[in-house]
C-alpha cells in the first residue's frame, strides 16, 4: 500500500526541475489559447492568430531571437551574460549596409567581414572579463557603448537602404523548397548549437565552469579560453542575426539591435537555461523563443498598447528569472 501511495504521489516541482521545458510548453499553450480567444477575425471570418500567414510571420520574426538565444545560452552556462549583443548588431549591420551600397566588394566577402567584426567584438568582451576580472555585465555594457558610438559614426545618424536582391533573398524573405530561408537558418543553427552544447567537450566544460569555476579550473579546464570562446561565439552569432534583420527590413539603422540582448536572455531563460551551468537544452531554448514570439505577436494583434507591451515583457523577464533561480536552487 505504501509503495502504491509513493507511485501515485506526483510532485510537480520535481518534474519542473527535471524537465524545465514543461513549464515553457505550458506557457506556450496558455498564450496560444488566450490569443485565439481575443484575436480579431479577418474579412474571410478566420481567426487572424491562427492563419498560416500569421504563423509564418511569427516564425520569421523569431528566427533572430532563436539564433541569438542559442549563443546567449552558451554564455549563461559559463556563468556570464552579454549586454553588448544588440550593439554588435547595430555596428556590424551598418558596416554591412555601407559596404554593400557604397563599394563593389563581393557579397560573400562583405558577410565574412561582418562576421569577423562580430567575432572580434565578442573576443574583446572575453578578454576584458578574464584579463582584468571585470564583471561580465559591466564589461559588456562598456563594449555596447563603444560599438553604439561607432555605429552612429559610420551611419552619421542616418538609415542605409539595402538594394542587393541576393542579400535580401538569402537573409530575408526568400524561400528554398517552399520553406522560408529564415526557417532554414534557424534549423541550421539549432543543429550546430545542439551539437556544440550537448555533444562536445566544449559544452560540458562550459556547464562545469558555470556550476563551479574553481573546481573546473582545478580539473584542468582552461577557464579563460572557454569564456573568451563563449563570448566570441556570441559576437559572431549577433553579427549573423543582424543579417537576417536587415534582410527582412531592407535597411540598416544605427539602433538596429536595440533591446535584442534582452530578447536573447529572455528566450534562453524561458528555455530553462540558468545562471550557474544548468540547462542549455537547445530545443527548450527554441521553444522559449517561440513563446516570446507568440507573446509579442499576440499582444500586437489584440491591440495592446506599445508601452504596455514593454511593461508585460518586463514582467515576463522577472518571472522567468525568479522561476529559473528557484528551480536551480532545488536542483
């Protein structure tokens, strides 16, 4: 009888600790139900939220969140945080647009230059953090200020319109085999980051550093090199994300990536990535990105005031962090 009672005992908190993506999945379902109920109908009488066009829009708009959140999850696993991702996007985005519109350089070379600048920006963050022991949020905040200033200087405060059709087709609204290119890019980065975080020594070492940096160092892990690599990947990925943003919008502006670093953090945390080496499940992070995308899309559809959207998004951030911290303590 006692054993039967134990078997029938369902502890929700234990399940949430083991499978944090369950909470994210539940939130996803709840949000979908809410927006289905309150979403308007189009002229054909269809629920706008459920239309294929709207879900395509959600997938395209969340592609950048997902890709950036994968890299941010890696940084969080090492016990760090990167507040310069949006500024990296703004800076490298302006470089790409200027080079495309004002030089005759081939497109592949321009993309390589952009990604290289993103990588260097991330490595600079890592160097400041490990060499001078600067807290990550302060180091990356300082880098953000530098890159934002450089972006404004390059742009002279003006937008740059991109007319390169090959670029907008590859990184914007183009399709391959009937599937949007942005969905293909998301799939590619999902596979790459899954293999990197879950199937390599690199990923396991990153989690070890976040869990206990001193113990990781004593076990022979090069903590400084690992941290630099994590921030380098974050910078590289941020530079890639802005390519998809410019491809969708058709222009680059000095404020291109403003607030994106928060979206990356929220998506990673919603996906169960903690601040001390736990989590890092790429598929959960992808689900967290979809939750964020559905939230932003749904609030716009039902007519939530833009400023109120910012308030709600801030509350979601706080709740996600609180839940993640509570689960990590229990774990």
